[in-house]
């Protein structure tokens, strides 16, 4: 049987429709059925109406041949290619007339969800109350929503846009997908919002954390409530923030800010929990950067073991220790509790601090401040330009001051404390051995337990002491020196004083302006006093020593030898020199005995003189006659016994001769 078609008027659509003559006639109930399976073709309806009018068709059925139907079908197909793809699913027949399940979306598209709308080739609105607009746009029920049928209401607008989560929205994002509940993707392309309540914008951005936000090319917000904004930015930790190109906030509560400039390879990197990195190529927390200058990929170990509460701010600043802080260009704080403040500062010691420019605090609990200062010892302090404290617990304060021993101090300009427990204070002072102490301008304590005080003072010997400053400006070179204590145990006090010489003369003492004690165990006390003989003393202004004279009783004085003296000379005490002799006054009487070595004072000599005078007087008186005593204590006679002779011998000889003569004459 030939296929014969007839054209009938559809009251529901108000159009003429070609149907087989074997089909049942339209009834009132069928024309208003909510299950219409035909295609909604407004343009085709107008064409069929026009054809019926031209041919004089009435509302009654009319037979059509196969050829006529094929021609009409070709015209319909041509019109079909020009139509707009729209599919509206309204199963509840809301409103008046046939608004139910209007569709013509090909290529596997259509509105499958109740009350959904699909517009575009391949567009699929599969969720309840969802909207899919654009080529291959889709709204899909999330796998976790198996039993949920209502309140999905997702929206996918754009080519290949996919809204999978309940209440998810994708607008304008080509090949973008929103899978999280109430997640949002806006603009750009290839974006993903998989976390519940998350939002992704830009290109290739990924918001996978709950309530996260990712914006920018290749941005990633995977932590809960995290924010990533900027090209290749990543907010991995919970409640973390990464703002700027190639920034990364890895730890929970971390913040990374900054972009990539002309020189930089990455923005701020905040690795550890509660860490903060602000600036280009800043790093807060432990992490690595590969040879290309870009941050390495993160893994679970880095995330869980990252440095806590580190803060880095400034271009290339790095705070990699727990609770460390680096603020400034190229500042580095890489140990626990360390702080680096200023350009190119480095705090590498535990709980250390470096402030200023190019300062370094490498010792534990150390402090370096100023310009190019270094605190290297444990608990050391270096403050001032080029100050250096190397010893543990040492302190260097002032430009170019240096300490190289434990518990030592160098305070002032260009001072050096090299040994342990020593002090260099002033201007260009040096304390070079353990327990040395120097104060002044250019003073030096070179040996153990040596002390130098005053400008130009030098304590070179072990246990030596040098005190005093130089004379007035314009003085001689000697005047410009302080005390110079060269030998062990020597003491030099006063401007231009010298105690000992290099490599010898121990325990010398010089006190007074230009006093010099330059022999072993000597003392020079007073202006220009000089003790240059061993065990000798130069006492007083211009006093000088000489070699001692050993008196042993072999010398005769006026024919008499005095011997059996007590004491052996070992040195001299001088209170002056030629033309500068002095009296020794207020001397107490010394012991007068066979063994006494005491000094005899004037009263003792006076008493001796009285006794000797009495002896001479009594002798004179006993001699009688013309006997006399001159001022030198000499006893003389004249005309003894009327002999005319002045000596006893002559007088006796004279009398003897007279006796012999007289006897012979008798």
C-alpha cells in the first residue's frame, strides 16, 4: 500500500501538520495533551498555513502523495538548520496553553531536569531547576546528591561550561566546571570550583577548598576558606591567602603577597602555618626553589612540617626558621626565633637578631646592628658599622670594634678585645690576651691580666699596668705616649712613663711624668726619675740610680780600716743626681747595733758628735798646757812643758836629753 499522508489542523499548536492517513484523528483531549511528542516548529507552522491557503485547503483532511510529502520534508529540513536550539522542561504544565517540554536541542542535548532550561547545541540541563546555556553546557547532579531531587538550581552558561554541584554557577567560563555545592565560576576558561561554596575566576584557576576563592591564570585555592589571586598563585593551607603572581600560601593561616617583577621568578611563598610572606621572591617557612628560579611542587611533608609563624617582607626576604622574621631587601632569618631587619641582613643563629645593612647574627641569641656588623658568638652583641663579636657572650659596640674572646668587650671606635674576659674601651684600644683591660685612646694591653689606661698607654708584660695619657698638643714624641709597661708585672703610671723593656726587666715600676724603670725590680718615682740598675730605686724628681758599692772593710780611711759591717748591698736608692741632690728628712732614728742596717738620722749623728767632742775636750784638758782642739777635731800642742817643742815625742826627747846631760854634769 502506498504511503498516503494527509494534512490536519492541530488546535493545540494552531498549525497544519502532515500525518499518515492511517493515524487516528485528533481529538480534543489529544490536542491538549501534556505529552506532545512532535517538534516545535514555529516557522514550519507558518509555511504549512500559507500552503493550505494558496491551494484552497480547508480545515478538513486532504490527501498528499509521497512526492509532495518529500518535497515538503526537504523544505522543513532546510528551515530546521536555521532554528535556535531551546529546550524547556515544564512537567507541571504551569500557565495557560501547551508550555510543556518545549524542545529541539540536538547532539544529545536537552532539558532532563524538571523545570530546567537548555539553550545551545548539546546543552544539557540535567538538574532540577537548572539552566544550561551555550554549546555543550551542562548541569549535572553531583554524585554526593543521590537522594536530592530539589533545590539543585545550578547554572551553566558558556561553551563547555559544567555546573555539577547543587546551586553551582558557571558563567562565561569555557570548559569550566563547578562541582562544589553553591560553587561559582565566573569568566575566563578552563576553571574549576570543586569546593563547596568556592569560587574560581580567570583562566585555569582551581578552587578546591571549602569556601575558597581562586582568581587568575593557573591559580589554585585548595585549602578550606583559602584565597588565591594572581597568575599561578596557590593557597594550599586552610584559611590561607595568596595574592599576586606565583605566590604560594601553603601553611594553615598563612599569607603570601607580592607579584613577579622584571627580575623576580616568583612572588611571596608562605610555607608554614601562620606564616606571612610579602614581596617579590619572599619566603616564609621551609621550602625549596629549583634551578629555574621557580618554587618546587609541594608535597604532604612540606605542608605538615613547614616552619611555623614565620614572617618575611621585602624583595627576596627569607624567614625559614620557626617564629622567625625577615624584613627588608634580601633579609634572611633562617633559624628558630631569629629576626633580620634591614637590607641584606642575616640572622642565622637561634633566637638571633640582625638589624641595619649587611649585618649578620650567626651565633645563638646574638645581636648584630648597624652596617656590616657581625655577631658570631653565642649570646654575642655587635652594634655599629663593621663591628664584630666572635667570642661567646662578647660585646662589640662602635664602628670597627671587634671581640674575639669569650665574655670580652670592645666599646668605642676601632677597638679590639681579643682574649677572654677582657675589655677594650675608647678609641683604637686593644686588649689582646685573656683578662686584659684597656681604656683610652690608642692604649694597648697585650698580655694576660695586663691593664692599660690612658691615651697611648701600653701594658705589654703579663700582669702589667700602664696608666696615663699623653702631654699637651705640640709636645715631643715622648710626650705623646701614655704609660708603657713592657715587662711582666711591671707598672707604668703617668705620661711618657716606661716600666721595663721588651723581653725582659720584670716587675719594674715607673710613676711620674717621663719616669723610667728599665731594669729588673726597679722603681722610678717622680718627674724624669730613672731607675736603670737592678733592684734600685730612683726616688723623686730627676733622681737617677747607679751601681751599688760593696763595702767589705778592706778600704782604709786615714790609715784606718772599718770592717765587720752588717748587710750586703744589692742595689741603690737615689733621691737625686749630680746638681739635683736632695735631703732625706724626717727619718726616724735607726737601730745602732752591731747587726743593724738601719739608716741613722741627724739626731743620732749629732749625739755621736757630742760624745766625740767631749772625748776630745777631756783629752785636751787632761793634757793641759798649750793643748788645743781645732775645728776639725784635731788636738795640737805648743811649747809642751816649756820645752819649746810641739809634739809629745819631741818634748820627751828634749827632756831626756836634758836629763842625760845634767846627769853627766853631776
